[in-house]
C-alpha cells in the first residue's frame, strides 16, 4: 500500500461481505476509496495503522457490504401508501390508482413523493433503484438531489396519462426524457417503461423498442403478472404474453421484465434465448394475490434475476432487507423444501444479481476493486442480531432496514448514523402528510 497516498475515504473495523463471484468475506476489513471507486480492499492487521484519508468511517464491528439494488419501483407512489389496500389488482388499478394519479399527480407532487421514497430507500440500505412512472423529469430531479444511483423510465400507456394527455405522443415524450437526461449525471440513466402488453398497443410497443435500441436505454415492462392478463393476451393474439412480446421483437438484451409470474417452459426458453433481465417483487405479488414467479426455475436456466419492492401503493414499504426474507421463505414453503433459495443466493439477487439484471453489473452490486463505491454498513450490535454466525443468513432472516447505519454512494457519504445528509426528511414528510390530507378529503 502506498504510504504517502491520501485516500478520499477509508472504511474499517467491520466484516466486509464482497458478494463477488467467490463470495469472499474479509474479517476486520479495510476498504479504501478514491475518485468514487473502490481502490483497495484487505484485512487489517491488528497493529496496522490506518492509511491517510480525508474521511474515516468506523463500521463499529458491523457488516460492510454492497448497497442493495431495488430493480423495480414506482417511487412517487409513496404518496398513495395504504390508500387502497386489500383489493384485486384490476380493481385496485382501474377504480383507485389510475384515478388518483390522474387527479393528484403533477411535477411538484411527484418530486416531493420521490424524495420521500429516496429517503426511505437510503435509510434501509438501497443505493441503486430502477423506476418507471410519469413526470419522470421530476423523479430524476429528486433522485439527483438524493445522491442515489438509478435507472429511470418514462411511463408509456395508450390512454391519457399524467403529463401526457395525448396518448399518441407517449413514445415521443419518453424519447424527449431520455435525450434530456442522457449523460446529465453519472448516477442517473434514462430509459422508458411500457406499462404492460394490455395497456400498450402493438405499434406502441414496437416504437418504444426502437427508441430503446436507438438510445441504448433499458426497456422495462410489466408482463405475465396475472392469470387474467395471460388469458386476455392469448385470446387476442393467440400467444402467451412472453411469446407475443418476442414476436414483436421486444425481447432482447437491455430488457427488464417485471413480475413474469405466469410463464411456462416455452416462455422461459424464450426469455433465456433473448438474454433479458427479470425483476420479482414478492411482497407486492403476495399482497395483490398475483401469484408466485418461478424464481428457482429462472436461476436454473441461467436467467438474470433481481429483486424489487414495487411501489408503496402495493407493498407498502421499500425495505429490500424485508423483501429478501419474504422471497426466500415464500419459495421454501411453496416447494416444501427448506434448501430452496438459501440466504447467500438471495443476498446475491438483492445486490450483484439485481445490478446485472438492469445492466449495471459492471458498476455496482458487489465490492470489487474498480467498481463504484456503493456500500452500506449494517450495525449488528443489537439484540435481534446477536449472536452472529453467518452474515448472509443474518441479513436475509434477521436484519431489517432500521439496522442500516451508514450509506455511501459513488464514494460520497449519503447517510451517517441513520441521518440522511442529502434530503431534509422532516420537511418532506410534512409536505407529503399535507398532500395526503387533501387526497383523503
């Protein structure tokens, strides 16, 4: 180690969980950060002096690990948390969500609600997320303020939508958003989000795919979420939703399929051949009784899978640590097999696997030299985390978002001792509570 070098940041006195390909663990780890990147990682000898650094973070014996990657959100929907619970999906969407979105969404409300979601995600250890919604410029402005890493997709539907009253301009608006934000900041990647095969026409899907291809952007879409959707698409097109999208040329790399619950062997073969990413949102899928995606089968076929929370209107939180717990246990009971989706595999899905599913695997998702310095510190000196035999097991089955102590993104300290440094959280909560009173009235 160069003796005269001054690093931007040193993180020490914790167990480093790298989530690299060999899942290396460094006891008494030392993480050295420069220019927003992970420059060195090693185990610190007992008498070894700390290298010089502008900022030194003591992990206090906790777990130092990659920031969590939330592969599917609708960030502004924190505004509607708990508004229309315990309803079937289509009733929830058509009779409640689409209506309140049409009335209450505008650039200001979207910006405020996104700040709230960013604060919630940061405080529960998420450093990167993948979003799709309307007024996505306002989402991007809030994300930029928060200091988070994100892929943001402008929403596309074939009916009047917030910010896009003329459906014929939906793809053009997505292209404008991509052009506006492409390269604007290294932490934000712009893309588009076609809501689903049943809310977007064949022509809209083809146009959106062309825009994604021309701009190198991520194409996101909900697909095969419910049995009713599958039946409707099969009745109209004579194909399953996945085969229909494949016929249109939608399935290819740089595609994120969200949910993918009601799929069969031919669908999965099509997905594997097309090299798409998949996001599963267990708590939302459970709450809406949509079904259980075949995650173990996806993984056996080599598909790239990440974990998402979905929006707060259907989850109702953005806690990825809780999401890991639900995912693992749901599949164990579904398969009547306690060995299905073990803790280490689920932790991989929430970090490196998720980053790979949305195309950011080269930048984030694991602690490896050369990657961006996106990491979190889990405080383990707590009754519910004592004793600690296996860090991965603790993270999946025992920890919660409230155990996150510090968050570093791109080498910048964003949360310190459970205080968000980039967002005035109390002011944002007050503003959202005022909006909620108006909505409830």
